[in-house]
């Protein structure tokens, strides 16, 4: 294309993790390849990421197409190449993903639901199966429309997920809980991460350790961001 097309210039646009424009650069055709490599490195520096390499259970309050074409930001959950496991060298390595709900702005499109091992039953009830299947087929990834195991309550989900953590006792499970993959300025994590968090200069501990607070029906509250700046 570079050899045969009559190209005057190109415009490179770089988005940040909030889908806002972070940089715009005009480039002459002879510099396309070099400049694109540089912009790619800059883009990687803007990706949202969780700070941990290994997670036993990731709780995600909501998914939806507004958080990414796969219902989430794959830079946060990983699994860019495999639906149910991180590729070799890909981080984070998450054993079990739980999706708790579908954002109403997704209008029933639950594309990406197949990434999860477990979901709350309410998410499936809100799913428009036709829209979800069509979207996943168009993306060439039909397995991402597959319905995971669902339970009515968070307690049932966690009871099931904790059986999959291997030889560790439940108290040692590495659990991370986020609102969605577009807002991870605050997250909750289980006690095994405490020492690691205290050594990260970019992380602060906002609250002391506390047990998971289930309501009488066995459900957790929805995740609330106390300081939403940056979301």
C-alpha cells in the first residue's frame, strides 16, 4: 500500500484508558512504520492495569460494551487470546473471573460474558441473547457469548469459586474486587495482598481489613468508588 497508493500523510490518534484523545500526530508516509511503533509503546504506557500478576478470583461488578468491545478492557483482565486462561507471559494470570451484573447502557448486549467462569443470574436475565450472539459472531469469537455457570447470590458464587483455588485454604485466596475495568482507581483485595500493597509507592491502603459484608440474601453490596476522580 505504501508503494502503490498516493498518500500525502497520515494522522495518528492515541487514546488514553478513558477513551479520551491523548495525542494527535501527523506523519509522512515514509515514517509510518517507525512512528507507529513509537505510538504503540506510548499507548501501552496508558493502559489501565491491575497491579497484581496472580489473582485467584476477580470480582467485576459490571460489564458492558461501553467498557470495551469485549464487555471489559482486556488489558485489565488479560485473556486476550484464550477465553478461560491467560496466555504464557500474559498478566494478570486470573484463575476465576466473576461478572456480577450488566450495565444498563449496554442494552442487553453481554458480549464477553463467556470470559467469566461464574456470573450472577441477574446478568443473564438482562442479556439480549440475539444481540450478544450477533456481536460475538461479528467479532469472530462465538465462545464469548457462551453463558457461564450462574448463581443467584454472591455467596453461592464464592463458595463455588473457592473450591477451585487448589491446595490453599479459603483464607489465603487472592481475591480482587473492582467496579468495572474502566475504573480501577480504587479496588478491594484480600488479606494475602496486604504486605505487597504496602510496598507499592503508587498504592495507598484506604481502609483496614474487614470481612465480606453479605446481606441477609447472601449478596454483597455493589462496589462504591469513594474518590471517583479519574474514572
